[in-house]
C-alpha cells in the first residue's frame, strides 16, 4: 500500500502497536485475559494517570459540574444495567466489550441494581433529557449514567470512554489506573439530525469497512448514517426487479477496479449494525443525474434506447434518466419500494444534484414523481439542495452542500424553501466535506471546494450559516466523505480524522460552547486515543498535539 503525505504508511502505523503488544505478551507471561493488566513501559517509569477533566471531551457537554472524588474502575467492577426493556443491558454489553480487552477485567453485566460499579439507568421519568440526552455522575464507588431512552445511555457511554485514559481503546491489556474524574454532566443535543455520509459508489467498501466507519461515527454521538448507494461509477445495492443494476452496474469503480455491491442480506446487516450503535441509515439513490451505472445496465432507461458504456472516471453532470418514458417511473418505483422495505429509518434520499444534462422541465417532472413514490412507501424525502429548484413536498429535507463560491441566487432559493417549511441539513462542501484536501501537500482528496484545514472545518455556526434561514429550519449537520480518491479504511481515516469530531460537535454541543481555542485543546487530547484505535490521523499544525503525536507525523 502506498504511503500518504498526510500520514505514515500502514506499516509504520502498525509498528508501535505491534511492538507494544510484544512487550505486553513478554510481561504478561502465562496470565489469563481476566487477570490484572500487565505493566507497560510508561507505567514502569511511574507515569501517573490523572483523570481527564469532565469537560475535556468531544463533543462538548451541555453542562459540567466537576467536584468530588474520582471513580476508579477495578477488577471487582460490575456493569449494572437497570431498566425494564433489556435495552440497558444491550448498552452494558457493548460497554463491557469496549473495556474488557484493555483493562483485562471480567466486568460482568448484571440486571441487579446496586450502589457500586458502572450503573446504566433507563428512567422514563427523566423527560428533560429527551430521546438522546443523559446525565453522568461520577464519585467514590460508582459512575451512574441515566437516560430516558436507550440512545441517551449509549451517548453517555461514549462520554465515559473519553473520560478514561486513552489506553482503554487498545485491544490488549494495559497497565493503568482507570480513573474517572468526580462530578456530573448533563447533556442533550443541539440538533436532532447529526450525520455522516459514506460514498460507496465511486469506490466500493466492504461490509467490514462500513461497520468500522459506523463505529467511529457513533463514538461522537452522531445518529444518522447516510449511504450513497448509486452513482455514475457504480450501483451498490441488489434490486430483485432490476438485477443487472448490481451485477453489471456494480461491477466497476473509479479507476476500473472490480467494484462490488451489497446483497439485500448484507445491506440489512449494515442497517442492523448501525441500529445497534443508535444510528439511522439513510439510503441514497441519486436521481436523475449520476445515473450512468443504471443507464449502462438497462438500455431502455435511455431516451435513445442505447446503453452507454460503464464509466470509471470522475466527471459529473453527463448522465440523465429519461423524463418522457414510462419505464423511468417503473424503475424509480421498483427501486424505492425494494430499498425502502429493507430500511426501517424515516428518510429516503433521492439525490437531485448536478443534473446538468437534464432540462429544468424534465428535472422538475422526475423529482416530483420520485418524491411521490418515496411518500407512497412511507418515507420522508431527502435530496440535495437542488431539490428546492423543483417543488419540495411537505416535510421534505434539503441537504445544502454549497460553498463560498455558491451564487447568492442559489442560496436564496434554499432559504426561500426553508421559509416555506422545507427543513435543512447543512453540509457545506468547504467546511464538512471530509474528502477535501487539508492543504496542497495532501495526497488524497479533491480541492474543487477549496482547501479545508481543521479550523475551517470547525469554525462556523449552522444556525447563521445561511443568512435569512428561519429559526428552527435547520434540522442538523452532516459530514459527507466522497470516495473518488479513497479506496480503503486507511484512506477514510486519513481524511475523516481529525475533522469528523468537529462536525459532530457542531451538531451536538450548545452554541455557547463553540470556540476554536478551547476546542483545539480538547481535540488534541483525542490524538492518543486515535492512535490507540489504529487511526492514523492527519497531524494538523493548527492543533497542539502531544509531542509524541507531532513526532510521529
């Protein structure tokens, strides 16, 4: 695999982890997995593991009250899952799965209540916490996370992870004192929609790679996972009524690779996995442009009845469905019906961007009929912000991806739609498109929207970004990552980190916490955690990373 200028090669990335594992094995001798953790070099030297301050997490909590003695996780700790539905126990098992490898502790999960250990409480009376909020209280003897809904417990667990030493993220026993600072946190999200998008069409990513990104996204309290399933370069979901979409349209990718697609069972596996991390999957079938893979698969979808060749380049705007053919709407109905049936979430994304080869009249016709089909199958319409140039149905969500060079007229069109009731998800390309290059030396990524360093990605306010947008019109924030230049999980890591946590904070944290100078310090504190998780992130010079992280750049 080639090295990247924004990160070390995969081999170099792996060496510290491999050497550390060898040292741990040598020190551990014949001890079992549940024995006390073995010593690391750092601990042998007497390094003290001070608890991370309660407020030094990403996203920033809504309210923090530090004070009192810390909680210490030990070999005797139990995870107490308290709640009638069994959902608390699922979160408890998830937490145990995170903590056991690094601590070496058994950490049994029990339904029995008690005053000690890690207590995960579902309390339907905690209405002030809403569907995703939580409280976390830490002190001598116990850490208690309370939520009204299971998603809140899960989000609280992500905060607990960050309050423990970064070594907790490693997959082998570590020597550490597992302290959690004393005090309390009360936390609820700013926006209801907090998402990340993965483009699996330009380059295909395996189920395992998608799950890995889901785990990363979930750690920062995002709740939506948008899958871009179709484009000019590849169709990635099996459709029984149009089988060649996947078998032929999915057979390649950018650069001419072998491509791939998800069977219905594999797609459902992804959906279930996301749900286990409290993420709602939003499938996208891009219409009427970005459709060459479909047009190549079925000649009858073309106005002239001639199928174009498969496409492996990166140009946009050259393909279009045929507005004047009945088969176009049969196709849309079949695809939406089958994909919607596999997807329990609320939204169905119908694209609508860069339809440069579609006349305005044809665009309006196709998008209006597609919206009706989405409603027919019980889903809420989502589309890129060009949808506002047609007639968004009541309840539709427009995803804004414009940037500094976007015309005032285009921005005004989106704002006008918002004034008429269309909700907005903000994904400005020169802020939170995670595939944009950091600087001119960045090997991966594109730069058509500009160079996007970490500060620029973080330092904007969704509430005021589109001047004139009515209060309450912004549903949330989403960080897309397009894959023209990305081929594997290492590539995703290099471009998503460290910008992804900032996008998550924009969606979760109160506006009052939004400050680059304090954020960059909290972000720097995640560097060691990224490394422990095997993420070879971009060491931005704008962030005061620990000395060892800068040296490893």
